[in-house]
C-alpha cells in the first residue's frame, strides 16, 4: 500500500502488486525460487563462495568492496550505457542487465543465474528525491517515495529483494530517506515482502578508511556495525603520491581538467577549506563547491557535482584523484565523458566502507549457515 491506497503502475512491474503474499508471482517463479533456495544453500556449504546481485550498480564501488572480501558478483542492473560499460570493464565475470529497473523482472535475474539464488542483494537507488541538499525535494514525504518517479525506484529494489529472498540485503541511501516518518513506511514495505526485522545503519565513511567524509544509511535485514579503522585517512594520504596530470605517466582517468583563465585566477586565491561557489540546498542550507582541499584532513563529501582544488597546485582534481578520495584502486577505470566519470565516482559507495560492510555480511552468512 502506498500510504494513500493508490496503485498507478503496470501490475507486471508494479512493486506493490508483485509484493502481495511475500514472493508473489506466477507459479513458474515460485518453483524457480524454491529450487534456487535449495541449490544456493548447498553451493555455499561446498564452496564458501557467496554470490551477490547489485541493483543500481553504477560504476561498482559497492561491488568492489564486496569482491575484495571474496564475494562473487553475478548480476548487476544498470541502465546508463557508459556506466554499464564501466561496470563490465571492472567486473567481466558478472552479467550486466542494461535496462531500467522498472522493466526488469526477477525472473530475468534468476534466468541469468540458472536458478541459483544469490546470497546477497545490494544496491543504492538514486538519493536525490530524499537528499536534504536538494532544494527541490518534495515537502510531502509520501510523495517522495510513491509519486516522485525517481524516488519510487526504491520500491523496485524492495520488489526484487522480495522475489529473490536473499539471506541478506543492503540498500544504501542518504539519511534523509528516513525523514518525516519515511523510515516507518519503509519498514512496512519490507515487511510485506517477508523481512520483518529492518535495521537503519547510519555509517560514516571516514571511520572505515575512506579519506573523505560521507554519512549514509544502509538499510538491511541484519545489523551492520563494522569495526572502525585505527585512524582517519587524510587527503595527503590519498593523493599525495600522484604526479601532476600528464599523459606520460599513463595513469587511467588522470587527465587535467580544463579551467578558464578567469576561474584560474580566482582559485589561486583560495585558502585550504575555502570554496569558490555557494548555493542553497533544501530548507535554505548554504552549500559550497570548488573547495581547495585541506591536505591534512579528510576531504568533504565527494559528489558527482563536486569539484575540488588541489591543496598545493592551482588546478582542479582529476577523476582519478576523486576516485582515490573514495578509496578506489587505480586499476578501477571509469568510462564515458569527463562529467560522466565524475558522476560515476561521486555516486558510488566508497570502497573501504563497502568492504567493511561486506566483512560483517560475510561473518553473518558463515555463522548462520
């Protein structure tokens, strides 16, 4: 139920219709699911290789963390062609369904897996409708989830989780998704697909080895309290060893970002922590961009629209330097135009945080096998 008793989406892909009765759907889907459950449990016991599906996969920050902890990516859903190509390039072992998630049926995923139910489903639906930094965020929280065409994509994550019934799911978003009572609504939605215990785990990326600040909520059917890193990493720790951008070094995604002479003069005057651009977010909050980074502190939150000035050089950071601030290894490449690459980095789950979560998930799977 959408809080208003209204359903206005095609029943074949409508989350509400597909949720009724837990794992509702045609008999063929029910048979598929029962067979998959038995098969996946037997497989896990024999090989101890846990599999995961990544919905809203993006460039693969969430997936990278899980893969580094020994999980196997098997299916990813991503609808933007250059972003999907980026995922394929970094995770060739996974099948990428390049499609709008509204048009993806759970049987599409199970057919790719040949009936093998994944152990884990992860994903980060778009956060803009819920973000407090969005000046156009709707005032009515119900509208953010059910009426906003982007916000309602969360319901499709829930729909597919309900159909696949993984042992663990983890959904990433901004803490604003809990505002104004939406956390209770989300609990009800997950309960309708068979998950009665839901945990809203608020984690700070800088506590887990990410050299930039980022607060996100990870909604899961298990509590997530990863062990914190012994110390916080700083900007200098992340990018201090990178040379100035130049093709001779052959470092992927480390090309200079062009700047007009006028803007170059302005950024030359910036001190550490100062920003060149100010704008208003939701509720009149004043936010800044084009910030000269302080070398001995974690960087501010890296977003797709973020542009940072190097601490010691009068230039903007490259895509690779942004990726370093998000904990990506240098062999993780980003495809598409420059702005697309910046978006791929800024919209990702930081790799060290993803890995810390994956350790908790792995421990749970091993102890509950």
